C-alpha cells in the first residue's frame, strides 16, 4: 500500500491583518520537518496541498529541508473552512459572547468551537461561504483524488489545515461530525499524521506527531495556531 504523510501547515500569522502566511517560526517548523525526513532518507513521490499561501509555504519549507523539489498537485478541497466567517456569524447571533479587547487566544478558540458546533447542526445563520455538508464533500473529493491518482506510489506528502485534516481523518475512521470539532482544536502546527491507502481503502497509523520538535531546545516551538 502507498503511504501518506498528512501535515498541518506551520504556524501562521494569527493576530495580524493577514493570517494566511507563515510566521518566521512557521517557516522554521516546516524546514525542520523536511530535515527530519531527510535525516531518515524519506523520499516522497509528490506533494499534494491546498491552494492557501500557508499550505504552499509549508510545502516549500519542507522541500527546502529535504533538499529536493517535488511535483506539486494543488487541490483546493484541502483548503481550510473560513473560520473567521463562522466566528463572526456566531458572535453576531450572540453579541454577549464577544471576547473583550486583549482577551487571550483561548477566548477566540472557545468561540470557534461553539461556532463549529452550530455550523455542523445547521443552526448558524448569516453569510456563510459554505455549508458543513459542502465542506465535508469537498474534503472527501480530495481524498478520493489522492486514492485514485497516487495509489501506485510509495510515499505521498500532503499539506493542509487543521479543520480539513480533521474532516479527512473523520472520513477515514468513519467518525462522527463531533469528532471533527474536537480533532480540529488538537492538531499542532507542522504535525504529521501517517497512514496507508490503495484504491479501495485508507487506513490511519498515527496522528498529530511532531518528532522534529520533540527535543528540549524546541519545546517552545510546538504551537497550535
């Protein structure tokens, strides 16, 4: 069976005017992961990623660390859902829950988790870019593309975002929609989830690993946003 290494993008630029770009640390996380792969002689046949800037920058950083250029297959089905639109819609319905100015990041993630729950139950109103079902369907289509196009390869590198990865894994495991909400908030930047696939099945082997950061001088480089 072919193997896939599903990677969440490196730390993005949360709290700035453009989240969709890697921070300096995010670029370093990606390079470190590539170096980790290179040290173990782990080659890849191709890179499949979403078309967001943070996806492509992460892929480029991994390739830099690996010291190779990989064929790139852009699949927008691996893009993240528009989490800011969800939070805005939820807070518009519940203005009493708007975080105060200067509130910690945890306050935003609490609002996001609640917004996602309403989104999946179809009780979130407002100008939403896509439905929960639409999100689920496009991630499933990206998974199907990977199965059909790369089942004869050895190793495939995939770069995506936390929410899309959670949905990808949900489809593999046959888990509940609630699991997507919970998994999304656990996935670390530049983490690797590993599995196997052929034309018929996809199997998970491990989840949310950061071996390239698992050393005393890099513990502070483990991030979630």
